[in-house]
């Protein structure tokens, strides 16, 4: 299975490292969100071509890890099965860029992560896999990310790619819109407790 990775930072690098270990998987390129990102550096060290977001090579599957950019239909069409993305919430709850901060601001005792198929909406595509974790009292967004949600994303994305590379069909379950929430960027909002 030929894969292109979209994304940035530590999460994208760790997903790249895990996918390189999988049988039947070849990473044919990466598309970093930002110039001079860690993903670009790691790909070059591994001899993997780096492409701008709008010029991804044809592949069987795209994997989005910490991808903060909208990937249009033209980019998704270059990935045969589509693009699997990881979002640090139990979708359809907390769609949007600051899911972890909103989970904490709303004093939710449970958080989670979702691997879903990208579509034209913001975090609205069919769900491929989910997992959950408890939020510890007094935990910050960064602490929750490092302790549970980032490792969960690596594990879920790797498991989904492993299954698909074996020839299994996508599980793609539609999100229940009755449960959907979308919150704006946290920095532009004031909350009162």
C-alpha cells in the first residue's frame, strides 16, 4: 500500500516512523503543513520525497497526523481510498482546532481520539476508529495530549493502516449529527467558569 503522510510536528514524525515498520506499506511522500517542519526533516533523513500540500503524489491512502490545514477534494482524490485523519476528541464532539482545550474547559471527565475519513467538512467524515481515556483532575491540555491523546493517535492510525494494508475494507461509520459540537479557536473566545 502506497501512503502519503500529511501533517506536522512530533505526531506526524512518530506516525511516519511507525508506518515505515509495517509490512505491505510504502511511504511514497510527505506533505508537511509548514516549511522546515520536523516531518520534512525526518522524511529527508529517511530518503522520502517531500511535496507541497497541493502536489501530493498519487497513492493508495493518505494519512493526516496533526494536519491543521484543510485538504480539498482534489488532494483527497489523489489518495485512492481517501485520507485518514486523527482528531483528539470523541467525534462528533469538539470538532474544530482546539478540541482538547474545549474538553477541559467543559470539565468533561472523559476525552478521546478519533480516526476518520476526511471529507469537505471540518472533522465531519465517517469514523474509522475511536478510543477514550479519563481526564485527570487538574490536567492541562498539553499534559493530556502527551500522556494519552498523542500516543492514542499513533496507535489508532497505525492499527487502521495495518488493517487496510491487509486488504480489509474500511469500517467508515457516519458521525451522529445529533451529538455534534463545533467550537471556535480557543484563543478567540472568553470563558467564564
